[in-house]
């Protein structure tokens, strides 16, 4: 599963990274995706799903959090973290997301516990 944060920029790359029977969950998009070829999905028997988390119910939110925590604790998922920023540097992290200096690799996280 790939969580796609900027579909208009990276959806085509994400499609090529998918494993057989993989899934892309689009949770961020800022424009139109040019060059989309459904055959890539068909060959991998993969799917793309659009997700808007602000529309979920409190029960759905609790279920998602429980499921993610379980998968993280059991090491069924292993998110790649590129860099961690203290909360005070949130604006710098945001800038790096918009204009990555060396290309994207993993996620940027904000940590309220870091100084």
C-alpha cells in the first residue's frame, strides 16, 4: 500500500512501485495527473482509492487508529522516515515538503518532543 500525498506530482511513480495486488490511497492532490495509464494498474491487478479523512465518523477514526497501532507494533508496516523536525520548525518542514532540496525519500515528521 502506498499513501499518496501529492498525486498530481507522484502518482505515476507510485503506480510503477506497486507490487502485484497493491493499492494506492490518494490522500493528497493539488492538480491533474497527466499521462495516467490504467494498463499499469491492470497488469498488477492493483487499485487506487481516494480518501478524505475529514469525512470519516468518530467510529471509523478509532478503527483506523487501532488498526495502524496494531500494524506498527507487530511490524507489519514500516514507514520510512526521512527527517524529523521539532514542532517549532514546522514551517521549515512544510517548505521542504513543497520544495525538497535533494528529492523526496521517506516522510518528514513533526515531533512535539524534540527541541
